[in-house]
């Protein structure tokens, strides 16, 4: 099983806690060109009534909600879930001053423990590509959505971080399987359309202009590559990145994230085999 969807690896290593995500977020926070943050932009895409019951799957450290606390309607009923207890603990810590506004649950997206039509919206922010059986998860998501409910699923395009992939291949030709993404902006609509008849893609324009080696190396180490980038090989990578920055004054890296908005209509709630 690819590491991107290996649940044992994800739970015991990659998402045991928020440290890997923190390293990645730090790079984006420091070097992104778009000064209007990703989580604020994602919240802009939500088209929900004042009285809404919302489920987020794979909430991680709850950055989406932490960064939008000033915008959340008081009447929203929000459940934050993750399959990682460590992530849920971090989410609760990040929202400790607003605990009363959220419920928390440890949930596998492939088996959602709520009744049919329980939610007005389900959110899956950069997580569907980690689910081994996306068909099963999408069946569950469609099931727990009410008629007219919204599903928001963010991911990235095939060109996302392409210069980083090229840099790593030049440094080490060994394939980096962590980057094999089965649910991207180019194929996500086709996958979602098997469950939802109304699917719209919204893209977020951005890029990285990186001027320091340390944060980029930390980003690389936050992925599966940390298993092989140790000792002299890690030192060599740091030197290589430093040389690239010295040569070009910076490293430009393309970003191509976006979010799908899917609406459940009368013909969408069906069992998938």
C-alpha cells in the first residue's frame, strides 16, 4: 500500500501528532506569495445557512477554525473529527479558548457513525487522498449529508510543488512515493461526480519564493523522506538547497491548491458497490 494511504504509517508516524504538519505550514506561512491565507480563503468558499450542522473529517490541528474564529456564526453546530487521537488533542489545544463551540470525535471517514442526513455540510480538507477506500468514504459522506447539503473537499493539482519534486530528483533520482496523489484537482471532479451531480472547482492562486534553506529542508523531512535523509545525506541535501538559493537568489515553487464544492441532490444518495 502506498504510504500516502497506509493507515498504520499515517497513524503511527506521519500524523501521530501535528509536528509534520507544523513544519509544512511554517514554510507556507513564511514564503507564500498570496498574503490572503489559505484557511481564510477556504472559509470564504462555504455557502451555508446560519443554522448549519457541520462535520469536518480529518480536521488535523483545526487550523481552519482557529484562523476563522471571528467569522463562525454562533448558531453553527460543528463537529471536528480525525482518525488520529494526537491530532484531536492538538485541535482541542488550539481551540482551548473556544472549546464550547466545538464537539470532537475520533472517526474513520470510511465508517461515519452518524445517521442518514445528519449534516448540512461535510468538509474534507486535504485528506481524501489519504483514505484507502475513497469510494466507501464518499458513500458515507453522501449518506450523512441532508438533501441540498454541501461537501467541500480540498486537494492540490498535479503541478503543485513541481519544482520541489524536480529538485529532489536532481539531488537523488530514487522515486519519492509520498508525492503519488490519487485525488487531485485534475481528476477529483470525475471521482466526486459518481456520488454528486453538482461539482464545482475553486482554485487558490499562490506560489512559494523561498530564500532560506532550513525551512525547505524541514518541509522535506516532514514527509516520508525523513527515513532516508539522515546523516551525511541530510547534510548534503542542506548544502544542495543552499547552493540553489545562492545561485538563483531564491527557489520558486508552484502551488496549485483548490477546493471542490459538491451539492447533494435527490439523485445523489445511493449505495455504491
